[in-house]
DNA sequence: GACTTTCTTAAACGCTTGTTTAAAGTCCGG
DNA sequence: CCGGACTTTAAACAAGCGTTTAAGAAAGTC
């Protein structure tokens, strides 16, 4: 009756659900909306996934592999370079994640949705999606600070960096109202990445100088 | 029948609604929950406020005056000092806003709720709650950069500063999972404010040096 | 004290949500 | 073909939501 177009029902549901979940989050998304987009009866969600929650985890599992592909590409390109270039690549990748609109960006959107309004899937998302990224940043910052510990002040530095990036995503509605002139095209994203990089490198350099001075004093 | 205890019904509803809205946001809060806490019939919300949306705006209006009292106190204390001290006061006040749990903090919690998941009240909140604060920061940053324009790169600096502060609020669930050791008691808040201040002052100083060099070059 | 206005109540309405049911359709090996 | 397993369908269910109704209580007014 309905032309299945070759794609299986399960796939069609996951595809539609990925889009809807990414746009509205788990709670505000409705199974009826998802099923309408997939051209499928609402009962299929129980049949194939056991329920809305099961569908959500299936969607996360499905898009985990393709997630952050473009971000990883940006980061990998700078793999062999110095810590400054790797920091800039990390920052550019963070900004890229949050403005992407294609299918690979759905997982990233779900991640930031989850950050703001957690569900039970948060633990899994943190481990598979956030921690690897965070560990990479910790490594770069350790290198830039010339240390190998992870004292609170080092983590503060990392949080300062990602905070600058993600703020443009969290607060985009407010920023748009406060400063209607600011746009977020690819060119602005490059300039913004450059700003955050320079800002952070200066902050890190100052922190290193201060910390080294304290170490020196303590060594006496 | 029910002992009104002297407080008017309207007040009891607004008090309960303030707590519930601050904790759950507009959408996830239910009128039944609010009315149960207020010990009041659900129909009273239509009678006194016209509906849930009217109650929400009434709550915003009611708590607007007491909002940010402690923050303003922190900021005013540094009013006569240099821009560095005023920046630190601003940062400390931002952190204070997000960890406060008393009644004066409800408006601030509602503000950040609104930032993450806007309702129609966002415009009013931005104008009355966010813009004054943002303008103050712009002033301090202008002073620190030695400029009086508000080019995009200056706004980027401001956004870098508030981003560092608010990230600890937006992403608190994720940060708690990533780094279980980090706590947010008053002492940590002071240290965090000091970190963000130093980090940002270094970033601003480097930005100023870079910008002045460009200006000088352009003047030739 | 009767009357009007203001306030409050219990109950139900209409809607949306996720879920479930029972019947019908589809597919495929025998 | 045919029969059983797998899919899909339309419809309804139960719960929660904001809202509304109609009747009653409380309080002020003449």
C-alpha cells in the first residue's frame, strides 16, 4: 500500500526519530510526529523498539558511529602539529558540531540536548560522546601548561575553553536578541574559532607563568 | 475551611509557582503541582491569572524586583574600583546567581531556564534581566581594551567571559559525571571566580595588544 | 436581613500523550 | 495453494495536561 521505497520500516523510523529528537529533544518529541514523518503506524514503535525510550536508545546507538565525523576530520588534520594548532582545531570542531545541520550532526545535537535536559541516557552519552573529546582537550592543555597532573585548576582551564565554545550554542536565542548583528556563517565561525583560540592561549600562558612561579617558590 | 494563615491566595500561588517554575521550567511545571503546594483549587489559576501563561508572567513580574539582589550587592561593592576588580565582581556575581537556592534566586533560575528553552517571555527577560548585566560587562571590557566601539571582536570577548561562567551551570550534570571531584561550595566558587578572572584578563590583554598593533599599522 | 459581588470548590471537558489491542495484511517454505 | 510466522493497520485505552463550568460559600452593601 504505502510505497516502502526499499528502505525498511525500522530504518525509516530511526531516520525520522533522529531528526525529531535532535530538533526537539526526547521529552518534547512525540511518537506521532515521528511516525507521521516516517509514514508508519504509531504501533510500530512498540513493535520494533518496545516503546519511545527504546527507540531513543536505538537512535543513539545508530548515530553514534557517524557522529562527529566532520569534527574528527578537523581534529585529525592537526594531529601532527603543535599543541596550539591542535587547540584551535579542537575549538573549531566544537563550533562545527553545534551549527551542523546534516545527519551526522544529529548525535551532537542530541548530546547538547542531553546536557541541558538530561534523560537516563546521559551516562552513556557522556562516556561515549563527551569523555573522549574531553580527554583530548585535557591532553592538549597539559601540554600547553607543561604539566601532567589534572589538578582542579587545570580542569578549570579546560572548562573555560569549552565554555566559551558551547555558550554560543546554549545561549544562541539570547545572543541573537542582545546583538542582532552577530551571524554564524562559516566565515564568522572561523573568526570566532580564532578569537577563542587566541583568548584561551593567552589565558593558559598567564596561568602557566603564575603556576610555575608558585612551584618555584615552593621548591625553596 | 482551609486555614488561609493570613496570606492571600494570590500570594500563595505565586510563591509556590515561583519554586516550581524555577525547578522545572515553564513547560514541565504543572498547575496541579503548583496548586497542591499552595493548597488551592486548580481553578484559581484561571480566576486570578487567566491561565498558566498569565501566572508565569505574574511570577516573573513579582520576582523581578528581588532578583539578583545578592549579585548587585557584590557588583556595587566594587563600583568605585578599577576595571579589573569590577570584572572579578561581575564574574563572582554570575557564579553566585547560578548556585543560589533561596527565593531571590528563583528569577535567575528562570532566566537560565528561559535561555535554554525559551518561551514567549524570553524577550521581556532579556530586556529586563540580561541586557543591563550585559551592558555593564561591555563597559568594563571596553575600559580594559581601551576602546569605545562594540565591534564583533569586542562582543566575542564579552561572550567568552560569560560563557566561562555559565558553562558551569548549563553543563553541571555532565561536569559532575566527568570530574566527580569538582565541588561547588562557596570556597570553590571563590577560586573559580579568581581563575576565570585571571584567565579572561590575560585573554583581554593579549587581544588589546594585537588590536593596538593592527590599529598602529593601519594608521601608516 | 436580603442582595450583589467576590471568591472558592468539586467535577468534568477537551485535548494530547505513550501505549495497547485485535484484526487484517504480507511473506515464504512446504 | 496453504498455513504459520512475521508485519502492519485502525481504533481504542488510560493517564496527564490546561481549562472550564456551575454551584456554593464568604464578604461587603444598602
